[in-house]
C-alpha cells in the first residue's frame, strides 16, 4: 500500500464511521424512533440541562437588575446578560431545545457613577456545536433512520469590543 491508498482509506473510514456505531444507520418503524433516538443520544452524549426558564414575549436590557442583590445564575450576573428561548425542530431528536438570546446589544457598565448599557462594547452570542439525530426516510419508504447532525446552538453571551473599521 502506498501513501495515497493509506490516506484514501483513512478518509473513507472517517466519512463512513465518524465515531458512531452502525446502529445509527439501521431503519426503525416510526413508533420505535423515539426510543431508538433516546438510546443513541444517551450512549454518546451527556444530557444538557433542561430546567431553563424561557423568556417571555417582551424583554429588555435589565440594567436595573445590577443595583439589586447579586443573582446566583451566571446569565444574570454577566455584563452581557441573556435569557433562553425554546426552539423546535420536528424531524430531529431531541425535537425541542433551548438557545440563549442576548438581552442587551451593548454591555452593562458603570459610566460616570451610573449603571448604563454601553454601546462602546457589544453583547455577542457564545455558540456550541451540539449533536441531534435527524429523522430520514429509508429506501423502503416505510421506516426511518437516525442520522447524527451537528447544530450550532447559542449557549450564552459575552461582552466584546465593538466592531469598528479603522
């Protein structure tokens, strides 16, 4: 075997079996999909926290919250506070998840002895790649397979220097 053959073999193995068992290419009747997805996700990934309270329909930058007793959760103590919104992807497992949403466009800072939302800085999303299992129809058009897919999910916000061009 020469080096080209070795590299081609390695590439094919990486594409065909990227750390998932062959179970994930098996076809399931629709009534068994949820159980199969839960088993597959449990065997490969730890469960994310789901006790996150979603934001209401209206929200604003909570500058006044910083004058009160310090909150315990990081999302409320950050100079770029965030909340959570619930998202749904019907053909994925899990089908619902929460993503972060920055509550301020700027950052909460002290300027002239006052707490203000400063637009000299920006609140920016922090994203994490998460694995979901996508439901795909098998060739027999009756059963489904579960395909692992990565989705970029916002998990928090951070304060950054403002974008500016020199």
